[in-house]
């Protein structure tokens, strides 16, 4: 019994030390960069490392939409998901809408049409984004579809005046955490390629907390009484692109969506695309 | 409101000119000590891009010429207002021109709210006129009238060569680039707004039109591979005194170089942003494209500070126009075909 107790104590100690070590490892991974006013400087190029953009709920790998034409290239990779607790708490009607969306997701997903992804989806897509931080405004520029958001810092009276695909973002600092309230989003955006959706009433509260020089802990709480029975949360780390020459490039996908959107109205025999320059 | 702003700007013109010429205005600084160019700026203008020939090498209008220009503008505005009022009073009256009209005047920003004292935006060549084009440089003209037959790629922004497919329409109709967003951005019909952001090592030039955010790394930056060609080019920048200089190249050749001429594949664009007063940033750009023009072109467009926010211009997401253009044409063809039978 005594031996067993000793074993438990030493295991606990080891676990505590391991925990301590991992915290130290984070601390050792570099000091948080700060602005002259002492705020964390989130400027840089960031990206999530996840396959949850296929489906933010936990899921196994599965067939993609074009197994005959594309084989395994179009298959859906597995993911642990991003949703805390695993399931999005849809109300009954909204769940039916989700199922309808899912049944024809590759046609109905707004991203097939190259529409702006909205928040939080823009933050976990497989594209980098760049934060350019100033004291009164912070720009987040996403490579995908040249979507961007202006975060108005400490300007709570500046409210959403018209709904927008990327919403309206009011931000403030709580210690080292940048808290952003995103309102006024169009109801047309989705959370992923699996038909997860929301209404115009959605409010997203984001929390961006640096946990080292090159990592941010990102959390978003989603509230939408039209669609969900309770607020729910996603969280994941963001990784800084540390390559010296890293930069955003263009992904002006409007061009690439034209055949999907307008192809049925093309004159017969009219070629798709432009001659190579 | 706009008239008041113009009046106010003009009455302070002398003072601003003095401040500019004596160089006694010092731009505020960002927390990193850079000249602060941040904020929303409006580049509307009714100054012609090319200088009317009667002015020769005269870059600025005289006080008398300014007053004459204001009188002309006021008369034109009054006539437009009267016509608009008539349309409200008697909306069913037939328009003598037979033109159903397009944009409501309310949305049009064809008048500058800043400096109207230049005789032209182009300041080099010194006569304010475009230099001769290189022989063989492509030229194409779009516009709001009938289609002008031509070949792909369509490099201009408005109009089209046919309605066979989306690629046959102008780049703005396709929502790929804005009709004023450049680069370089140019005064146009509306949405002449740009917001500048600055951090420690980056500036961003974001036009409201088609939410085009051009990210400009400040300082050393390696050139990207020559095979990477971009609609908005690849930019890098630096400060020269208090002026932000942005050099952009690697354009994709799918747009015109300038003024209906050229393909911008070899174009090098140099832009300079100088804050010359609290409410004014001078936007100067130089186009150097030896494949298109026999000399460089430099223009200055003053931008006026706007106390407001820019909005999300979701062009592609709301592009019902493209569907209607193509579908309408297919319907016309079908009707013509049925009528011929």
C-alpha cells in the first residue's frame, strides 16, 4: 500500500513537473513582442494548423464530392474539430437547415462562389492572414478572396451600420488579451464545408491571447439565439509564419468562380478563361 | 456639405500653399516614430488627368482661373440639381435624350473635396500630357456604351468586347479589380476612398473599392520570383524623409498600363505619400513602362482626410449584373433565333 502511495505521489510529481516544463517551454519559446505602449504586438503573418475547415465538429475521414474524377485528392481528412464539447448546440429547425446544407455542401458553400468567409471561419481556413496593428485600428488581411477586417480599438460607440460579410469588429484589451466583438455579419456565411451555419443575429466574441513570440491562443464564443440553444465556443492555436521572406500573395478567386456562377449563361463554344500572358 | 468643404479648402488655399512651400508642416508621428499617414482619405477630383493645352507648362491655376473654374462647376452642379429635381417632380416625363439614366447623382463623387488648384494631375511630362505611346503598344477602349469588339484579355475596367462569357467583360464588371483602385488609384465616379494603416514594419494601402488591401513591407525585402505575377503587383516601401515611397512591380500584364494603353507586365510603379497638412496627403505616382510609353508619367492627386470609416465593398458577392448581362444576351439570341424561323 505504502509502495502504491509512493508510486502515485511520484507519478503526480512527474506529471506536475511535466506540466511545469511545458509552461516553461512556452515561456522559453520567446517573449511576446510588445508595442511601445506596452500592448502585445500581434502584427505578423499567422495561420491555423487544422483540417477542421472541412467540418468544425469532430469527424473521421470520408469520401469527397468527386471520387471518380479526383480519387483521394478530393477526400475529406479527419479532424478532432474545434468545437468545445464536440457538438454545435443547434435548435431543431437550424439542425434541419444544417442537414440540408450538408447534403449539397460543395454547391451551397459560399466559398465555392468565392464569397468572403466571415468570422470566425476566416481564421482557420488553409490560407495565411496578416495582422497589421496600430494603436486605434488593427487590420486583419486574409489572403483568401482579399477579405479583410478593420478592428476599431477602444471605440465602443462605433457600431455596425450595415451588415457585412466580414462583420463589424469592436476591440479592446483585457490585459494581454485582445477581445473583439464581431457583430453585423451577413447570414450567408458558413463555419465550414459541412453546412454549419448561423443567422444574422450571430455575435462572435473573439479572444486573441499571445502565448509566446510565435503563438496565439484563439478563442471565439458564438451566440445566436435564432440558431443555437446556447452559446458555444471554438478554440485553437495560431502559428506565426517565421520564414523571413513570407508574405501574403493574391487569391482573387472571383475569377476562378466565374464558370461555376455564370457558366450556364456562357455562349456555346465560348472558351473558358483568358490566354496566358 | 461637399460645396462647403470645397469653399473652405479654397479659402485656406493660400495658407496651405504657404505651409507646403515653406515646409513648416510636420506630420504627426506614429508610436514607432514614423510620419503618421493613417486614416481614411478621399481622392475625388474634378481636375483633369491631362492638362488642357491652353495652360502649356502651367502646373497651378491662378486665383482668377480658380474662380472661373468654381463658377463653371457651380453652374454645372445647379443644372444637374435642376434636372434631378424635375425628375422627382415629374418622374413620368420622357427624357429628351431617350437615355433612362444610370446612377443617381447622389452617389457620384465627380468633384474634389480637396485641392482644385492644379491644372492637371499629370505633372510630368512638364506639359501635363501623356507621352507618346510606343509603337505597337496595345490600345483598347471600354465604356458604358455599346460593346467594342476586340480580343481577350479584356484589360480595361468597364465595358466589354462581347457578352459571350464573363471574360469578355471589363475587369470591374467581373469584380476582379475596382475601376478606381489601381494601383495607381485614380479619381473616378464614386468610392474614391482609401485607408492607410501603419505598424512597425508594414504599411497597408486599402482602397474601399473591392476591399483591395495592398500590404507594403517597409525596409529590405527580397524580390519575389519573376514568375509570380499579381493583379495588384508586389509592393515594398521605405521612408524618404517624411514621404512613404512604395515601389510595385510583378504585375500580371492583364491590365492596361495607363489611359487605355499598354499591358502592365513590365510596369514599375513608384508611389509617394506625403502628408503636407493635417487634412491633406499628396499622392504622387510615377509610371515607368518602356514597353508602353516613350517616357515616364508622373501625376499628383491630393487626398483629403475624411472623418469616417470605409465600408465593405462586396462587389463579387453582389454581382447580379454579370448574371443579367449574360443571361439577357442569351435571351436576345434565343428570341432572334425564334424570330428568324
